[in-house]
C-alpha cells in the first residue's frame, strides 16, 4: 500500500475517532443537563423555528424550507424530554402549520410533505426512544446485578478473611501445643511441667482480664502445688483473690466431681450454678481436669471478669493441653520411679550401696573443703542369720523393714541412710561431730531393741551393733573412712553386741 494513502487513511480514521469522541462527549454533557435546562434548549429551538416560519410567511418566502426547521426542536425534545412531551409539541407544531396553511396560498403538497416527514421522524424517534429505554433498563439491571455480585464478592472476601484469621490463630495455637509437647518430653520435674504448662497456656489464649491457674492435688503422681498467671489488663483486685486455689471452690469442685471440661459463657446466668455470687468477679470460665485414668491429679482453669471471653474451640484446645499435661506428669512420675528403683532398695526403700557410696564421696569432699564435721555409722542386726533360720525369711524381711523404718524416723531428712548389704545398714550424718553421732547411734540402738516383731504368734525382739567413724584429714581414702566405721562395728560385735563403738583414726586422707 502507498504510504501516503496509508497515512491519509490513518489521519482520517484518527480524525473520525476524535470527532466521535467529541460528539459522544457533547452528547453526554447534554444528558447531564437538569430539567429546566433541557426545557430551555427545546423551547429556544422551537421559538426560533416559529419565528423563522412566521418571517418567511410574512414575506411570501418559501415556507417549505422553513417548516422543516421544526424538526430541530422536535428532535431535541425526543432526545431530552421524551416522547410524551414530543407528541404534545408535535401537536402544537401541526396546529401552527395548519394555521399558516390556511392563511397562505402555498400548495397543499408542501404541507403534506412536511406532515409526512414529521410522521416518519416521529416513528423513528419512537423506535430510537424504545431502544434507548430498553438499553437503559438493561444497563440498570446489569448495574444492579454487578452491584449485587460486588456485594456478594465483598461478603465472601470478608468471610474468607475472617476464616483466614481464624485459621492463623488455630495454627498458632496448635503450633504452641506442638512446641509444648516437645518441651515436656525433655522435662523431668513436676514443678517444671507445671510452670511450662501455665506459661504456654497464658501466652496462647491471652483473653481480656484473664487469669490462668493450674492446681495440682496431692496424689500418687505429685504433691499439691499451684501456679497462676494473669493477663496484662487483669485488675489487682482479681489477682489477689485466692479462692480459685481452693479445691472446694464451686467451679473446681464441679470439675473434680464430674471429671470433665467445664465451659461457662456467663456465670451469672448459668443454670448449673444458681448459688453463684459474683464477688470473685468470674463471668466466663473454662476448666479442664488432669485425668490419669480415674484419678484427678488436678485441673487447669482459665477465667475472665468479662462474659463470653471464651469459645467452645478454647475449651477443646484447653482439654488438649490438659491431656498433654497429664501425660507429662505421668512421664515425670515414671522417670522418678525409675530413678528411685535404680538408687533405692526394693525391700526397705533405702539407698543401695552403689548410690550411697557416690553420695558419701560427694559429702566427704564438701566437708573437707568447708571444714565441716561428718560422721558415718555402720549398723548390723545381731544374730540375724539364726533369727532368719528360726522364723523364716518372711519374718526376717519384716525385721529389715522395721530397722529401716527406725533409721528413717531417727535421723534427719538431710542425712543419708542405706542398706549396705544383707542385714547391714549405713548412715551418713551431715554436719555432725562425734558427740552428736553417739547420741543418734544410742537412740537407734534403743529404738531397735524396743521394736516388737510378731513371729509364730509370739513377740520377738532384735538388737543392733553400731560402729561410728568421724571424718578427719588422716584418712587415706574414702573406702578407708567407711572401713573404719566397719572395724568399729566388728569391735561392737566382739564386745558383746547391742552396743556402740567409736572408730580409731587412720593415716592421712588422700581422697
């Protein structure tokens, strides 16, 4: 194609597009006119046409051309004011045209052509107006549907946003649950389990005015203890209320008796607690028991001074925390039992010889470092073999248990007591010189001699011989310290048994 022709074609196209945009813009501007402005435009064009026709008729001009000027106001009327107004104006124009016809001598065909054109134009105006109204109706309907779809989309977006936020919260909470499980797997103390549980729960939920409490009852798993945490905005009056630590408190008692999770949306209107008073400022609450089989080890509770602070999902999640805490507490108890079985004698519950020697070594070094007194006793049941042969091993076991009980009741909790082997026992008295050790030894000897053992339906008694060694830097080895007490025990046996003897000091101590 010739470039010049192509350029001309493109120029004409661009010009036409610009003109089209210009016309459309003008038309849109006309559509924005108010009613008075539209009437002004139409009536102004109508007056102009009437004046033109009148002037032509007065000067005996060609009325045929002037009549068609009426098409301008009528077309504007059809576009701006609608067909009803246009029909009225057309009637007015017809009447005026007839009056001109009667007052002039122009041919009839001029008016016939005018009226025919007027009718044809009105017909096309009618068609155009109908299409315009249909398009406007379709436009309005499409706009309404679009608005409806937009509102539905907005609503769906809000729902998705809320669901997303809810899922994020769930993910965060169950991530905390997972992290807690990992941490509890490496925790071997009951106190650490309790603190870790309550810290995680308080950071996971964080409700307004929240109080988070974990109560441990005295049970086979652990001793009674508690831990409490608060939200930042919790009032001091609420924090100072210790009624929540009472197992007999109305909500705690319900959880213990029912052994299931308690969910309260508003305590003042809950039919289960009609006798509830709001003095403790508890409005909403979730509590879950720590269940180890049928035994209730304790409970975890979350409360708030505001109603509806918790949801059912919170109750389910707290129940999961509770189950995890129960497993952790049982794990700690099992670990403790395993350690105790490894270091304690199964019959008497005293330390075994291996662990006892390790502890003696530690205490000897500590006593020497800080220059503290330390005494060790070796205790043996007199004539135990013959007693065992006479009354049987079951009765002999009862004798060993009885002697062990006397030892645990006589010495302090800080002292170490062990079954050294067979019928022989050992006691390490911390921070105790010879005078104090002698007093304790005599007390043990006296209590054992008074111990009554029923065998073959008769009362029997046993005695013990005790050797005591006091620590001094003259001992060469720790075994020598123990052996010194053992030699004192042999001396007590040789002196007639049922007595206490002090060990003699050996050479220098090397550790």
